[in-house]
């Protein structure tokens, strides 16, 4: 194993959501010595300190949890969150979301209700393009919108729905920059602002990377977990 090459590969995962990155890590770790995995997860946590799921994996490795079990817990945690969201959003709807997220994609994929989904491009990173391409293959009406036009689409939507890279102890969330603007705009138009975040996201800390920001709990209608 070339440790440096692996770390560089990890650092270049910039458009993937945190659950996708967690799966990438665990897939790699299945073929590694467990003690090496314990060292590497600390490197990964240092490179992407704002992704709480990496801290969750680190904690599991400290507890000597088998990699296969960690993968299963992550899978089940995501499934339970999606199942709860499907019970709540059991109607046709229009909504605005943001960034690229396996959590959001999984929800859209499992929903049997017709949705009008508006996705900002999320420039300069372009994470919105990634989610748009995935969701466009599902049975929903999906539109990629300009980042500066979100107010137009929030005004005509039923609610805003995002995921989170981390949830802080005080109920604030950490997510990609642009999320707070969505929350403020939703608040202005009196639209609910919902967050999907499974239990691995509740290891959040104050953001260190400029591409992440805090959305205060005062702007959040509910966190579905």
C-alpha cells in the first residue's frame, strides 16, 4: 500500500457527500491490516475535519469494531433515517435542496411520491451538478438552477430539504457553504427547512474548512434522523 497515494486520493474526493466518502474509506479498510486502518483514519480526519462521519468511524475503530460491522451500522443508520423521512414526506411536493448527498439521493430514490426538485449548481465546486445527474434518472421532475436564483424556487416550493456533514451538540448543523443562505431564504418566505442526518452525523464540530458553514438551529424546522 502506498500511504501517500491513498491520502492524495482521499484528499481529491471533493464532490462526494460524506456518506459516499465513508463508504469509500470502509471499502479500502477491508483489505488493510486493522492497525494500519487506525492510523489512516486519523490522517483522513485531519484532512477533512468537518465530516463527522469520519470521526464516527474513528471512534468505532478505537472500540475495535470489525470493519464489516461498521459498514453494516452505517448502512442501517442511513436506512432508518430514510425510512423515517419517507413517513414524514408522504405526499407529492416541490422542494429546494443543495450539494451532493447520498442521503438525499437515497431519499429521492425511495420516495414513491412525485417531486419537483430544484438543485442549485453549487459553484465553484459544482456539487449540485453531481446530484442533478443522479436524481435526473429517477421518477421526479428535476431542475438545475443558478445559485443566485434560489429565492425564486424557494418561494414556489413547499419546503427546503438538505443533509448535513455534522450536527453540533446545540442543534446547529454544519454543511456546505450556501446552506445557510437557503435556510435564511426559507425563513423569509416562511417555508419549512428540514435536515436529514443519520446518527453518524452527530459528531460535528465547528467548521475549519471554508467550504463549510454553520446553520443555526433557529433556522431549522426539524432534523430527521
